[in-house]
């Protein structure tokens, strides 16, 4: 009887272990998305388990704050689906991929409009507003060059 495992068998065991973990995370993600509102569920990107804590990843701080309100609901739904080992939940934000940014060129205001902003700053009574408008006109002039 040969007690040594081949390298191929060893690699297959590692792959199978990771596939099981991925399936578990996908089933948890499905349960989480069903336990929250549809718009909120669309912004839940990933989840993972670390010890007895569930980490949920979303795309913006706005949706993360909304998810905080659903913590008890999510944990209860997971408990009902045999994930009772999960005791706490953390929410993290994944920033959108930079490759998905739209390359939009912004139209800069004309010299006439910059002069109008500068003129408005001169006629303001409120000193704070006057300084802000003057700074805006200077910034726009610098961006123009």
C-alpha cells in the first residue's frame, strides 16, 4: 500500500478546498442579498468569513451606511440558513476600478465668464463670499492656461 500522495492529488485537494470555500461564499452572498432590499442588494459586491465574523464588501460609503441598519436582519437570515457560527458583521468599501472611469473632458469656462465671476466677487458685501468667488476666478484662470 502506497501512503505517499502524488503531487497531482495534492494540488487537486487544494483546488477542491478553495472551490468549496468559493461555493460557501457565493451561497452566503445569495442569502445576504435576499435579506436586504433589492437596490441595496445590488451594491453588495463580495463577502468573506474570518473566524466568526462576516465581512461584506460594497462599492460606496452610502450603501455601507445603509447596510449597517440591516446587520440584525442579515445575521438572522444567515442563522436560519445554518450559518449560526457567524456572530458579527463588518462592512468594508471597495473602490470602483479605475479602468471603468469615463474619460470625460470638462469644458472650461471662457475668459468672459471668469471675468464675470471676478466682477461678482468685487460687488459682494459678504467678505467670506467675496474671497471664495475671487479664489474661484483665480483657480479658473489658472486652469485655463
